[in-house]
């Protein structure tokens, strides 16, 4: 039984419906307002696409051949995935129009990269650290964890859009958890996927050519 799928699929379907509702109720009005609002609508469209693709991939994804044992890697997988949703319950201060524009631009760029990475990952998509077919094309040609990078860019934009110290703390904690997840996933792949060692030499973890 795929417990991860049983947990994630109803959550992703709910998020898809919620985001779709937000898009259709607010999208047309915001798109007619200005550049920042237009980018926010674009972000909502991309977010809806992300959840839609995630739902489809959870249904058709390839079975895992191995998984990372232990409570910590599994807990980190779900904490890293759902911790940013706390943003919805936190307030923040207003920012100048220029900062707001930069913030929504970051959110749109980050979500674009996330959707691209998710589509490229395809049937190898998962939240927990498990072994599925290794993907080495698209953004995975240059970095090993593009989904995490896209998420952090998006969250950085969200913090800039309505900043608070609580959101900054969540951003830092999420980044730390994602680094831990990446390390655990990479160790598992090294143990079970022979070609991963060569792939790891060719690519960086998060930033092409740097880190």
C-alpha cells in the first residue's frame, strides 16, 4: 500500500480546488488592475497548474524500489512540504509598491521554475525520500534539487510581499529542512542508483556551478 499517496492525494486535491476557487473569484479583477496584480494572477495560475500536475503524478507515478528508513527523514519530508502553509495564518506589514512588484515577480518566477521542475520529474515525483528512476534532463541537468530551489524563491517572494519576523523564521526553518531532505535523498540514491555518483559529480545541489 502506498501510504504516501493516500496521505498526499486528498490534500493535493483539496489544495487544487481551493486555489482554483481563489483564481476564478479574484483573478479577473486583479488582472485588470496593474502589473503587480497581473503577476499575482499569473502566480495563481501556475500554483493551480502545480497542484494539478502533482495530483496526476501521484496517481500515475512509478513505484519506489527503496526508501530512507527512520522517523527523521519521513518527518522532514512532510514538515518541509507543509510548513510554508503557516504563511496563510500569519499577518505582515505593508510594503512599498516597488517591493510588492518585486515580491510577486519572485513568486511567479519561483512557481514557474517549480512547475517546470515537477513536469520534468514526472513519474519520479515523491515527497518522502524514496528511490525512483533518476531524472537527468531539463533543470536536473544543472542542479540536483530544482523543486526545492523553486519553492524557496517563491517563499522568499511571499515573505517580501507581506513581511514579518515569523515568516522570516519559517523561511529559514523551511530552507534548513529542505537541505536536510536533499542530503537524505542523495545518500539514498547513492546507495541504490549506480549512475548517481557520476550525476552528482556533474551537478551542484542547489546553485549551478556554486553549491
